[in-house]
């Protein structure tokens, strides 16, 4: 400390300096020193000179540098150090000062710097502010699993000590802070477990992970689960520990954690092991952090489609409405992995741009706006299909529509496909970008012509050179794609990936295929290549992208309509795809017919508005948001999934009228962190008995906050409905001016509960 302090510290970022090392990693040096003191403090207590030096030159000096933001770190680093200092110190006055600082939510003053205007003094550690920013799923807003886990992991580690320090607190903000921790931190581990796909993959969103590589080797999460169980004693976490542990005995864990009594924890875990109950994964909606997980199948045939609609700032990327897909033991639509942060040209120009992700790039002259959470309108799970609908217009305020509705359709225990509807309205230039894993690509449906040199931005635009004015937000990223082949669509275009099991994760080896078919609109398509970050060992040098560019008038609306088919070689479940004509529909409405290899036929219809009755080729009449109909080999319907419907008519074979939704206004809701949170409405809602469960709220306005809550039950009090949304808190932030917690919505907000229905029909015998 003394040497590097005299030198001004290592330079870190935007003029922020550290002490022993840079400002970020100085927190970890300090933590290790303080933890060592906590572990050996009793044994050196008689050495007054040494204790005094540690208390003064390490604890006191670290604390002072934290308050002056010389020691900075990622979100949660400083709190972790301060909590450990409060545990380690023998100085009761310092302990009280540290605890008071940790729970103080006041913001400091700006520190002038020639390279930074965002660093401030730290009047407090802001535990209340940061805990309020944890989503109801327990995650922080940061990008990539590793970064988003920092805050919940550190708070979990310190929770037992913080509970002792704050046990007798009378301050309501401190009490609510601790209650929020107790509620949200265990949920982080439970939702993280649900985010694991095929027992080994996780979505590599933002700055995190490696291309197509498992993030969860067997047993890798057990240390975190052990710490969580030690803090909370949650039996669900114990069961997850044994599931991830694979049945092995309790590991020693981190024996250098002075917060944990390992003998007690080991005995409790062994007791939980005897219950023999193993947790399972299913479709789930992480509406706080912005992950809609659509899942079906089991074991080697488990498939998980994940739509991301969360934050796009910090270590997140500009990937609003991105999709991830896992099946057959592979990451089929992978993120590119942690970028090389020293390569600003590629990081700003491509790796963090929308065009490098499986989404639609648009408005690149102004760039996307900051967003914490998009507006989810639907989440529906059924045996026939699972889907979500998300509106992300707030990312591009110049557009009148930017929304996605992906549908995971089950064919059998072994087979499935995805229909993707991506709606765009306004703007002038849009690119639907799609990529899969490592492998060769075969094209069908159009004559592709190689472009002579240049990049996807044009034959005269050099590859991987940023243009003037491009930066973190502005820029299309098109010049970072090379080896371009172009075609003009006259009908559906397909690209089929013959995927290589390059990480040796699939039980099916190199037999996995992925076929992507763009059905509409007719536009320019291109096959090109670009590269994931090359700083990560094992990342491929290049991967293929299928790009569909649509130029529009300012008031034009349309929907990219595509089908994604993963399958095993020789076992493609689909034999034909086509769009169907729609009468009385809007410009972004679409209908798709999917003919299956066993003679069955699916029709999927999506409508932007559910106020008009549309007529679909083949005698289908529909008023609603989404319709999935499965016809048997003889042509009779065998299954009907109707989402937010008013009417479905299938000729003489099926006809039904429905209640599409229920609406009310909020008159009261539980504040704080209750065990069972309720929302009282101004009217009695009638919920149809056959509406699919679970039901979800769609509450507006809830700008940049979660308005979607799973309904656990309803009651009627004085003729008005009260919703029970379970063990959640509606806290969404902290107002530093008023020094009080804020909520996702207020009284008077509109609550809408969309209904969906599944009819399983027995076709009439011929």
C-alpha cells in the first residue's frame, strides 16, 4: 500500500486510481488481507503492535480510500470488503462506523478528474439502494452471469454477519434492507438453477462466457450453493446442491470464509440429502431480470429457448430481444463470449452491437437508448407450445413498433421447432441477424452471388474499420462481416448448419443440424462471416451469419417471420413450410403452415391487434393474439392453443368464443417485503376455469420496472379481487433525495391478466 500510494497507484479506468493495484482489484487485495486478519485475529490478539498496525494501516486506510473512491471495484466489491472489516475488527468504534456506513444510502459529491465525471465520494455503502436494485429473481442489473452474480454472491457471504450487526436496528430502511436480502438472495440461486440448460449451459449474455461452451461443468456451482445454504438454510437450495453435486459428499468448501460454521452446515446438508427429493427444471419466467425460459423435453432431448429482454447497459450488450437456444447437447444460438476489452475497435464496433446477436439491428445512426427492462406482454406455457411476447420500443423511441414473439412448438418427445415473429414499425433500414454454432452452411431458395471484396456494409467499405462518429451506441457494425454472398428473395430462403460438436458436449456428436428458414418479408439476404473474440482459447476464428435486410418507409410495418429447426441427421421432423394468406389482418400479422413428416400439420397465426377478426387461408377464423392449431394426418384438428383469444373457428370442426383477458386498476398493494404479497383491484375479476395456469399480470405503467408477476391465487374481498403474487416484493429502487424505497408501480396503475386456452381434441373417426 505504502509504495503504490506514493506512486499514485496503478492507472485503472477513466482516471480512477487504486492503491496496491488498480482501483477494481485493490478491493480484492484488501478483502484477502482483512479475511486473513479475521481468521487469525484471536491468535495474534496479544501482539498489540501488530494488531494496531493491521487495524490502522489496513482496515482504517482501506475504509478511508473506499469513502474517497480510490478503491472502487464492480458493484458489490466495496460492500464485501466493508462487511468483512466489520467482522474482523477488534475496534468497536470502527465496527459501528463501518456498519453505519454500509447501511447509509446517501450519495456523495462528484470528484473532478480530467478523464472522468462520474466518480463520486461515498458517504455510504448504499446497501439499501443496491439491494433494492436486485431484481425479484435475485440478480443484479449487470451483464453476463459472472457480473450479475457479484452482488448476490457477496451479499450472501456477508448476510449472517450483517444480520448480527443489524439485528436490533429500529431504522425502517435498515429493517427493509435486511428483509429484501432474506427474500431476494435465495431466489438468485433458485432462478440461476432454472437458467441452466441441459445441466451444463447458460445463456452467455453480455460480457460473459465462451462461444458455445458449457458454463456449468458438473459440480461447479456447489461452492456457491453451499454458501447460500449456510446463510439461509433453505431446503430448496440444499436439494439443488445435491443435484449439482452429483451425489458426492459435502465438499470442504472455502475453509477461509469466517462467516460459515462448516460442521453445522455439513450436518444439515447431509440431513437434506436423505430426503431424496431432486429439483427439476421447467419453463419459467424471470420477469425481473428479463429472461423468458421456454423449455420442454427431458434428458438428452431437453430443449430450452430463452428470450432476453433485460438491461443493455454496463457489462450488458445492446442485444434487446436476443434469443438463445439449447438442444441435443449443444448451444445452438450462442453468444460470442467475453469480448477482448483491449480491442475497442471490435468491442464497440461489433461484439456489443445488435447485429452480432440473434436479434434485429436498426436505428444505427442514433443507437439504442438505455433500458433496464423491456415490457413483457405474454408468457404462456402448454404441452403444445410455449411462448412469450415482448415489446422493446423504449430502446428505439423513433420506432412505433419493435417487438418479438417466439414460439417453441413441440412435435414429440425428441423433436421440436421454433417459429419467430419479429415485428418492426417505422424507421427505414433493418437487419435481422441470425447465427448458430461452428459448422458448414448450405443455402436453398435463392441464387447467392459472391461479393468481390469489402464487407457487408458494401464492396467498397473495408472490413473491420470503424467509421468517423461511430462509438458505443452509434454504428451498424455491418463492416465487421466479410466473405459476403448476397441474394434477392423471391420466396422462402433456408440456411442449414451442419454443426460440429467442437466442444464435445453433445451425445449425438456431429449429427446435429439446424435449419433456419426466413419466410417473409421478401428482402435482400446475405450469408457472411465474422469472428467471436479471439482472446478466448477455443473460440472459432469465424462463424456464419444469415442477414436479412429490409428497407422501409417511415410509416411501414412488417414482421420478420422465420422457422428455426434443430434436428438430428436423417430425422428432420418437417417436410414443408409456407406462409398462409390473411384477410382483414394488419401489415405485421402473419400465418405459417408447418407440415410434419408423420402427416400432421400445424398452423400458427399471430396478430398484432386482437380487436379484428382475421380469416386465414384454409378456413380458419381467429380473433386474438396467437393461435396454434395441430391437425392430424386425416386433417381434423387435434389440438388448439389460443392466446388472448375472443374467437376461434375451424370450419365445422371447431368453434369457440373466449374471454381474452381481465382488467382492473390497483387500489392498494403490500409494501415492504411480505411473505405473501397482495395487490387489491377496483373490481371483481372473473377468471375462466379452463384458462391456462399460471396466470401473469401485465401492470402499466411500470417504466423500466417489472410489471409481470405470477399469480399464486385470488380472493374476493368486499366484491373486489385481491391478487396473491407470492413471496415477492414490489420494491424496485431507492430514492436518495427522499431516502425511501420506491416501487414498480403505484395505486391507479392498470392491471391486465391475459388468458390462454388449450383444447385437446379427439379427431372423429372416419
